[in-house]
């Protein structure tokens, strides 16, 4: 394994996975959820993830359905606004608030960020 990667999920025909790819849904219309098996990370996607027809999102602490994001308050900035288009955020030196979900990390390859 690569110690710089906390975890990696590859499924179906992906060429990026840990040890063996997890099973994928049959098609784009075969709606299923990939679920971690018993919270385990054995470094094998085939062993660590299973498909379920029941889609049950849970909070990061493992309990219940996660809360719906609240409506943005005045002064809350979108992640893209905070990032800006230049080499530095337009809010450098300011305290800002955002609401969102990080879905990827691009440490290399041109994006260089979250």
C-alpha cells in the first residue's frame, strides 16, 4: 500500500483500487449503494465494500441519517468564492465561513487543491 493514501475505493472496471476492485452495479440504471463492510479497511476493495439495494446514508459518526445542510447564512461564501481564480484567495486575511462537502483532493495534476 501507499502510506500517503488514507483509503481508496475502486470498483467495477476501475484500474485504480486496493488489492482487488469492489463489485459494481450492473449499469447506470441499477441504483445501488457501495457500503463499507463492518467498518473494515483490509486494503482490499473487494473485501471491504459490498453493494446494497438499500441506500442508507449515515452521519460520519455512524449514527442515523446525516442532517440536511442548513440554508446558507448571510456572509457564508461558496468554496469556489473562497478559492478564487488567482494564485491566492480573495479573502486572504479574512475569516470566512463555508458549507459544503469535500469530494476530491487534487494534490497534483494541475488543480493543486481540494
